[in-house]
C-alpha cells in the first residue's frame, strides 16, 4: 500500500515516543520500562511517570495480551473509515509489561462477537516505509 | 472542612433558547446571554468586573465584543465541565477580594455550522505524538465512551435496559421543557432498537447536537443582598482529573470519585441532603458512572440505581430536569446548562408547573464531565443551595 492510498491519520512521534515507533518498524512491540524503579508504562515517554528519572529502556514484549475492553465503531463520518465499519477499537493489556495499549482488533469475522478477556496478539500494518502501526488479532 | 461554602452566590442565569440559529455568532450568543443573566439578577453591565469562558486567548475577543476591561479573567479549558470549574474559580476570586461580579459565558453554533459532537468522527490528518496513540485507530468519541460501558457491563452485569432508562426519563423531562429539541416520549425498546453508533452504545444513548449558550453571574455576599431574585449559594466544589494512568487505568471509575468526595466534604453535607441533581449526560454511561462515583450508590450498583422512577422529576432524586444533553440541547460543552437549571429549580422559577421539582428543594448538585471517558477527562462537582 502506498502512502497516497492511505486515507487514515498517520502516526507522528517526538523524542518521547520515537523508540516505540522504531520498534514497530521492525515489527517488535517495545514497551518502556524505568531502569531505576522498574515501572512499565504506556503510552511511551522518556521520563518515568513514577520516579521522574530519565533512565528508560524500551523492552521487547511477546506481543500477546488480553482484551481489557473494546467497542465496535459502527458509524464514522470520515470516508477514510467507510470500508472499515464496523471495526473494533480496544484497550489490550499486554503480557509481561501488563499495561493497556489502545489499538484495533482486526481479522475477526464479526467484531460484535469479540469478548472482554479474549486472547489477542500483535500484528503490524505497514503504512509506508517509515511507519508501521501496531494492531491486534485473535491469538 | 476547607472549601468555599457561601463565599459567593449565583445571582443570575440565562440559557440561550435557540437550538438551530444561523443568524448569530458565538460571540453574539455570549454577549446577549450575559446581558440577560445580568437582567435576571437586576445588575448592570457596569457592575461586571470579571469575565470567564474556557476559550484561552479567545476570551479577549469576547471581552472586546462586550466592551469590557475586566479586572480578572479565567480561560481554563477542561471540556464540558469547564463551567463548574469557573464557578469555583469565581467563588475563590470573590472570597479573595479580587472581584465582586463575575460573568461566565458560553456560545456555540455547533448545529448550524454542522459540527457533529456525540456521534461524529475524530479524525485529524496529522495527529501529534500523543494523539498518535488514539487517532490512527479510529477511536471516535462515542467509541471511547462505549468501551467504558462495555467494561461496566462485563464487570457488574449492568444491563442495556438499565442504561436505556436514563434516556427514557431524560426524554420525559424534555417533554416538560418547551425549548427542548426532542420532546416526544420514548421507550426502552425505542432506545435499544435505535441504530448502534459504537457498540454497545445506541443512538438514543448519545447526546444530541444543537446550537446554544448562556451565562451565569457570580457575585459577592454583599452584592447578593441587593439582587432581584433569591441568591443561590455555592456550598461546595471539587475537582477530579483522570487520564490513562500510564496504562494502568481502572476505566469504570471516573474523576467524579475525587471531585465528589472533595465537594461533599467542603459543603459538610451528605447525599441525603441532595434534592435535585444535574449530571452531565454526554452518554448514558457518563451518568451511570458519575452517580456511582459521586457516592449516590456503590460502584457497580448504578444499573439498579437508575431503574424505575427514581431519577424522574417526581422521584427520589430528580435528575436532568431540563431534558439534558440527551434530549434538550448539547452544543459541545454542556456544563453551564447544569448550573442554569439547578439555579432555576432552587429558586423555584417553575413553581406552579409540572417542571418544578416538587417539595421545597434546597440543595442541588451540578456535576460536569469534560473531555472523554475512556480517555482523559475532567470531573467537576458543584453543590449549590438556597
């Protein structure tokens, strides 16, 4: 898929989140963790939200997890999503880091039949050469 | 105790009545409403020494539009609950002697300029670094709230019918308000057979889109003695802010748990003292979680609490008696209307009509939820009394 065909908003990053998106480009889910206090957190930031130290590593996690909650968007007035409705949005609690990641759950026959607690695993949608979007599908 | 009990009073209120009005600008709505609210109080333009509206630097344009050079402004923007916060800030400023007569204004032409609120999209061509963790996934506003509803149903077994009853009762109240946008009665079946916007939220569980605006005048105790109508006192105020909690959020608990606790402690009252409630109703889930978190029932028992007639005007806790954002009006930030209706009920402006809360209501709660459940939001609680 080339950039010109992709109508949906494309992620951008700053110094807090670049390491996360770099991981996505390599199809790895990397969750930030404080080397000082051990706290894992999401979304990414370069300073730990618990101890406020700037000593954070982005650690690869297996990419498996469970749906914490989800909704099925059945109406979106933007034409970028016209062919996607109905689609699922979800908070997925990812294994190991145990943090909630907001994303889509895709590759399901009927998103209305998804269940909270259902096991999912990460996949990556290559938007262009620079950006890959982490999404989830049933495990 | 602390807090701001009876340090200032609401002297005048006004709600701009038109729901779809292509003839006015947002600044015009604010100026016209401010004038009407001052008339309601029996005060004059020259009495005004403070101006508040959640507009950032845009507030200076409003001041200019109204020919005001206020001694004090507040432009804090925390979404639809900004007006609860402004009444608290105005009260604090008056208590500190910084101002005597503060006007809080709102104006929006969301409908006539065709901006979808409750059911619309949230698509930005180029999200910033933080937005990039929500926007690329098509997380529309209703979808974020729907995730909270879904989790509530999962954790506590809350039923769709219970949520729908909130819409049904609110619509009944809209039937009593000639200015409400949707007034025909609806049933639980109507709600649950309306189209799904974002499962598990149905269309009739989502706020409507209207134009609107209004103004509230907050004055010092000294000035309150000279006004035309009964002053309505600020008894307590509380704030609560909720965000993603760095990936560890309990999404069924809102900022109201914090704001409500503070407000009740400051006022020195309990839930039994509340005669009337205005609870921000962007969606049914917004109401149900707020009632739990404010302490009207335990967490998880909101479904049973909103069943039956309890929240109706002749029930134990008359709620959203103007028809709410679900049926009367929702121009984007509804918090100001919660205050307007609470003041009118406490002054018994509707006396002799079906719209007046029966008995002798003394205390009302006006609780706003700004931003988004399921994402970052600002909960602001005001307790008002006569």
